[in-house]
């Protein structure tokens, strides 16, 4: 029996290559390598191993079956819950993912299992004062798609505002919201911003800086009274009630 290769001093980590090729998340890659489910150029990979950028990587079917069983949850987050870890006495939104809070009209044919809560992590943030669509997933590929500086997935928000200056918001400032503002010394990407009614704006962004919409509005004299995320990519919040959740359907895709 051939010996497993020792980690090479040069090249790229195999786990990183797998992530870059969209085969797995970094955590999945490490787990699969540790389980002996990954081969590099025909040899079983070991943790920490490096390989040439064009190395042939093969994944055993067991890993792909396990990956397919990982779930993604869509939650209509209420105010008062944080997206990630508990902080300042506030609970994480994940505590709402219980059998009792599952939407009765969830079309997904998935039976709830306690294992679905393991490693269920938010794919992006939603402020404690904001409501709407929050994605929680076990699938590292979805997390990579939705978060990070390189994401190009649209996120749509309905924002109730109050103008704090005399008169109405000038068209020139509406245009600045679309393109022309900076946060923390960095220019923001172009956004789509339009009036839904006399006190509500619709924002469509392709980035997610911390409290971005609230800080954008402050720069043009708008106070945010309410913020709700209604869409991420091709997946909409729809009629999902506040505080309830459903599974991402097999046929649903964010892009």
C-alpha cells in the first residue's frame, strides 16, 4: 500500500484549491481530507498538504452525498435578534429555527432533524434593528457565494425614512445614494435606489458594509425608521411570516 504524501513545502494548500474550484467550503475541504475522501494526482491527501495549482483533485462520492444533505434555512428575522453570536444580552436569530417556528406552508419536502442545526451559520448580517430575509446555512458554498467583499449577489431592501432637513430630499441627493457616497474612506459600488411611496425607499445593493443603508441615509439627511430585507439574489422573502422559517427548496438558487 502506497504511503500518503507528506505536506509539500511549495504550492497551494489543497483545501484552498478545493475552495477556489467551488468543490467545497474550507471547513468541508478540511473535513473531507481528514476523512481520507480526497485524492490529489491519484494519492490520498493529508491535512496541510500543498499541491500545484493545476493538480488533479478527486472527491469520493461519500463526501458529495454528505454535502447534498446539508440544509439552508430562510428566516424572516424579527427586530431584537442578532444575526450571529449572542451579544449584549441579545439572542442569535438561529434560536428561532425550531420545529414550532417552521412555516406551515413550507413547500420543501424535508423532515426537520436536530442535525440540521449543527454548523448552521448566517450567510451575511442583518442588523438587530432590521427585519426580513436572513439566510442560515450548513453549506459553505452558499456562504461563500453570499458574503465577502467579492460577492455580486443583489440584496433588496425596503426602507422607511424621514427627511430631517427642510423640504423634500433633492433629486441630486437621491442620485448620490445611487452612486457617489463613501463609507470609511472607500467608495461604494453603484446601487439602485428609488421611491416606493412618499416615505419608503427601495435599495438594491451588491455589497454589505456594516449598517450600510443607515449610514448612507445619514449622509443625505434621511433618518431610517424601518428597514426590511425582502430579497437575496433570486430568492424572495415572499409571504413568510415574521419569526418563522422555511427550508431552501431543491430548485431554488440565489443566482
